C-alpha cells in the first residue's frame, strides 16, 4: 500500500467507470455517469463544466466524502477516504463560507491546514509551524500573517486558502472554482501563482470550474464534464462544438470576449445533457 | 447595602454564598461556549435545547425524582440531547428548515413539560408524603438562588472544569470546524463529531445554568458574553478572555442587583449582561486590533 510519503508510480487520480446518483433523486438521472479518467502525476488538469454538471459531486467523490454507486476511484493508489486521512489532497474551496467576522489571523487560518495527524490537544510541532511559514511565503502572503483573516480581499483570501491547503503537505492540489469573486487582475496574479507553485513544488493540480478563463489560464489538459465526461483535450483543442455540447448554450454568449462562436443548444446531440437536479450544483 | 449585609451575616452568607459560587462556575463555562455559539449562529438552537429542559423537568417530576439530584439532572440532560437530535433529524432528514425544526421542538418540549408538571402537582397533592412536589414554575423558568447547596456548587464547577478541558483538548479541530465547516472534512477534521461535542457541551452548560438562571434565561449566558466580546476584539484569545470577564461581571453584577433590588437572580444577570452589550457599542471600541 502506498502512502502519501512514499513515491508512487501510478496516476495521481484514477477514475474507472464512476457513476453516482444522489439518494432521493429517484434514480431518474445520476449526477455522474461512467467517468473514466487518469490524472497524471505532475500535470495541471482543468475540469470544465456548467453549473449542475456534476463538478462538485466529482470533487466530493475524489475527497472520499461521497462513495460512487459503481466504478472505483484511487487517489495516489489509495481509496479516497484513506487518501483524505493521509492528507494526499490539498483542498482549496470555492469562496470561503466562513464567517467573515471570525476573529482569527491569517496565520491561524493557514495553521488549520497543518494539524493533520497531530493529537488535537498538543501544540503544533515546530516542523509543522515551519510548514505554515513556508506555505505563507509560497503564496506571497508572509506579510499578512498577523492580519485579521476577515479583512482580506477576495484575491488575498484565495491565496490564504491555497496556503492552508499547502500546509497540509499535499501531493495533489484540488481547487474548486478558484476564480469566483476575483477581479481580472487578481485572476491573472492567481494564474501566475499556480504556475509558480506547479514549477516549484511539482504538484499535481486539478482545477474545477465553469469558467473557461480559469481553466485556460493554467492547465495542460482539460476534461469537459456535464454528467458524463465529454472529452479531454489540450486547452487549444476546446473547439466551439465541444463547448456547446458541454454547456448546452450558445458559448459565444458566455465567453464573448474570447470570440468563440458555437452552435446553439439545439445542435446538442444528446438532449439529456445539461442542468442536473438542483442539489447537484449546490455548494461544495 | 443589602449585599454587604448579606455577606457579613453568617446565616445569610450560608444561604447565598453557594448560589454565588454556582453563578461564577456557570459564567466560566458559558462564556467560552458563547463565543462559539455566536460565531456558529447557534443561539436559537440553544434556545430550543434550553426550553427542552422544561420538558425534561416535567418528566423528572412525574417520575417523582428529587429536584437537583443526579437522577433528576440526568433525565433533563438526556431529554435535552434527544431534543437536539430531533432538531437535527427534522432539519437534515425531514426537509424542515433548522429554524422551523427548533420552533417545533421548542413548543412541543414546553408543552410536554407543562402537562407533566401539572400532572405531578396533582399527584403530589393527592399523595402527600409519598410523592415529591415538583419545583415551582417560576423557579424553573427564571431561576432561583434560594436553596442552592454546596453540592450544587461542586457540580457546577465540575461541569465547568469538564467543559473547559473539552474545549482545550479539541481546540484545533474545533476551531477549523467553527471557521470553515464546509472544508473541515476535506482536511480530515471530524465535523460531525465536533458538532455533536458542541451540542453536548451546550446541553451540559444549559442544565448547569438552569438552577440559577432558569430555562428561559440560561441561553442568555450562552449568547451575550460572546456577542459582547466579539464587538470588542478580532483576536480569538482576547475575545475568549473578554467573554469570560464579561460573564463574571454579569453574574456578580446581577447578584448585587438581585440583593439590592430584590429581583430574581436570572433576570438581574441578564439585565447586567444586556447593559454591557449595549455599552460595548460605544464610539470608542476597545482593543480592536488592526482596525
């Protein structure tokens, strides 16, 4: 059995025929169906899909918070539940739902990520405290350490969330809608940061988003998800036809400034593709 | 100066001192929990659980258990935990909003308590000597410092020590869960266990506060110190210390008010805590670092 600490040769994440339906959906239509995908070690994979397309569900399956009804998932060669316990995945949530007025400093927030495996009543060992410092430095937030976390901008908060994920010492960084609520300049800085982290730490980075720009800015490969996996291609291979199929929209309307023109929804080959049950698109 | 008179006179002191000691223990446990209650927006759940205690008192009374005894308190704790579980079940599994679930459980528990108390009063009248009369309504609802014993004081400080120890032991996962519940599980923090632990600690604190503050006012101690402290600082450690100081000041101030004005202790304590809360909105916020 590999652990997070030992080298491992297989794919970082391996999905084999994964299907999942939420209980109570009456089995009418699963949230995800027949997902088969290898995330290679050290690659930057973007998972692009519309809201309600099953992105959040895939994330929760990958974290072992849900169990697929059929198919299997291995994260670093382990069942997702165990990979989560071992801290293989550093999770960066979509916009923090935390109370903004919560009286914690940035350093306290990042330190939350470093406590795995330490008995809760013990103080963080020095090595872990050092990891907190390094994580803050990696995202360029060393000077924010004593800052109240509630007073950060969206972009600063996003960096702190990445630092918290890094403080867990992960192999894989899993980012959920990382650019939501960040202005265009901040998104560019964010893309640069992810590039640097990838280069310096050699992490496998999986970004899940409905925003083509978030994906195109920093991914080597893109998988399109709308209940089923549509294609996995290099970003430049994202043809208008593929996007129209995934989003079931006139893509030009969504990504107008990218000058992509696509078929209207009527041209979509499978009319069942599209918005899933409402809960499927709920918060991560 | 009734307060000084009461505390100088050995007989009076013997009557009131245990109540004061209970009050200080309650201040310690409730103040620390109140910070979490306010941050996690659990004050209405606290109301639900504390009103459920009234139902628990009814059950204990109809079973003929002596007020304040271990069996009596145990029944109330179990009934409160069952109510907290029912609130969670109604909102998670039955599609009721947590607001509605609390509203339903609160009134049901109060009604159960009222019916059972009514029954046991009737029984105590018809079988005098063989059936223990339940405590009076007013003291259940609003608390009383009369007849508080040193055993009550020891129990209150025992519970306070337990709660402080539990909060200290679980401080790191508890902080993560309180700050970002949605991500906690992804980081291996047992979110469910944290919620369960907090509900159990809240129940213990409510039952321990009931004697002095009563069912209706027990949650005041679980909300006001934290709410006030959070207006004064944005550093967690300072917020905890301020909440503790505010709760101690509220209890001591309330007891003085109770002696001087001859008001019941619970409402007096709440009056002082509310005054402190309103004062904390002064134009000169104290200790607001980084503002």
